[in-house]
């Protein structure tokens, strides 16, 4: 298996999810990575630690804006010139656009929302959760290049101690790929780590009682050095931004610690956070569904428990 992994980067850092996919690809066989952008040569050392035998660098001013079609051009050229039979992506808005565009360009099969990838009898088999994550089904590919998009937090980056050979990738853009111009990039103002890459997440639900009580969640998250998340009911009610929504129609996360404050644990929310390492649930309802899959449960008033927990964390961490 000859695999190419799309290494998405932002603010001078390769995304944790992409490095995790690269490490997984290296376990299955020969894996190469590709970094696309402007002024990205400095990222080669970072990417080379996670199992890539070759690291292709497409460094060109025309690739400065994070637009999908120019990246499709670069990846399509690499697949054709170097004979890659598999191209892997870690889930993101940009990666999904690039993967879909590359599948159309190469007339290739694309499986998405995968939770694992294995090799069985010489063939690649993807593992995809279905029916609200209640079952896992095997998916495969036909002839031609095999493309896969993995859900967030599927694989942890694992350093291999190797060093990759850096190869310059040819940048030749199609005329239609030059038609779009990015005028401005808007960034949501936020504090703390990125939600999808955070090791600790403190999430709030309707049990908080109102938007003003989200300060309890924010203070605990800050004390733990984590990010703040929310349920769909909360963001639909306008209590917290949609960018923090976790669940089936929001983001999928897999932190080491997930603290659920006033969250009932409906299946739609469970889908987005059930891969967390340790789940702590705080809820006044002892029959809340979240207690069925939480590792630790606290039955009580979150307005009393969370402030005390925050105070204890601050004392322990100094």
C-alpha cells in the first residue's frame, strides 16, 4: 500500500488530527505526507517525526489562501506522478472539500467519517460507525485510488523516531482553480485550546439553567487548561456559539477528559463525545442517560458542585 496523507496546517502548526492519520498510515505500510501552502517549509521537521518516508512540500505564493481547488491540483498531480493508491484525510471543513474535489478529479471512491482502517487479506477495510454509532460497518473501495476521511480524534499522533525525505512538489494550477480569490478570513474570538484538539473539554447543557451560568463551565475549563463545549439545545437557544456544539450535527471530539455539566446525554450528543478517554458527568437527575456511559458520575446541583470543583482544581494546580 502506497499512501499519501494530506497534512492540514493552521497558524504554523500541522493539525493534530492529520498527524494522527499519518501515524496510522505508517503502521499499515509506506506512508508519505504532503504540506500545501505558502512559507510552509518550516513544517517539514514537525511532520517527519510521525512516520512519513517522504514529505512532499508544495510551497508557492499561489497556495497561501486555504482554498480547496488549488490543493486538489497538487494532490491529483502527486497521485498521478508517484502512483499513490490511497489518500487519507483527517476531518475538517477544508479537508472534506479537498477530498471530495480529489475524488471527482480522479474518478475515485471516497469513504468518510471512518473510525479505523485495517488491512484484511491484502485489501483495505474501513470501519464506519452507523445507525447513531450503535454499530460499526465495514466499507471498502473499488478499482482506482482509495480516498478516506477520518472523523476527528480517531488517531493519536505517535512519534516514530524516523526522519522523512523532503521532496519539492510541482505546483501547476488549473485555470478554474485560480478563479476564486479569498478576500478576508474571519476568526472567532476564543480563549484556550482548539475544541477538536483539546485534551480537556468542559461542556454545558440545558441543566445550567441559563446562558449566564456558562461562566461556571468557562471557569472550570480555564482552571483545567481545557476548552468549552456545548450541546445542540444550548446553541439552538442562543446561549453559546454554534462553533462549540458537540454532537451528531456538531463536532466530534476525543479529549483525554470530558466533563459534562447539566447534560442529559441524548444519543445525538453521545455520538460526538463518546470516544473521550474519561467522561465525568454532573447532573441532578440520577436517571439521566449520560450516567450509563460516564466513567464517573456526580448526582447533585451543578451550581454548587462546579464552583467547588473549580476551586479545588485551582488549589491543586497552584
